[in-house]
């Protein structure tokens, strides 16, 4: 089933475009984090698609699995840090 990764790649490219536009307009660090997270998400989905399409050896499968796992970790970490910046900037100053 390659339709799932293909749809997620298209949605990821849309997210990269939107966050790139928001980062260019505002220049805020929180949008840069979301831009990097969405770009990593697209790279992970491309790795999943390659893993589905290629029936390569054990080494290539291991490398693709590591890219997928660590890409998810990095994307979640960047999303959480961007959300932390959103919360920090929304608090009133004392």
C-alpha cells in the first residue's frame, strides 16, 4: 500500500510550504522549528516509501529503519519545542 505514504508526502510538502511562508513573513523561531519538523517528516515519509518499494538487502533495510525511527524522534522533539515557544510567547509580561 503505497497510497498512504504518497498522501502523507503531499501533505508534508504543503506543510513545508505553509511553514516556510510563515517563517518568511514573521521571522520567528517557532515557525522555523515547525518548518524543520515538517521537512523531517517529509524525509521520513520518503524513506518509508523507499522501504516499501525497494526489496534491498539487510543493510539498506536497517539504514532505512533507523532513518524512520530517528526522524520521528527529531520531528516530535522539534514540534514540542515549537509548541513551548508558542506557549512562552502567549504568556503576559509581568
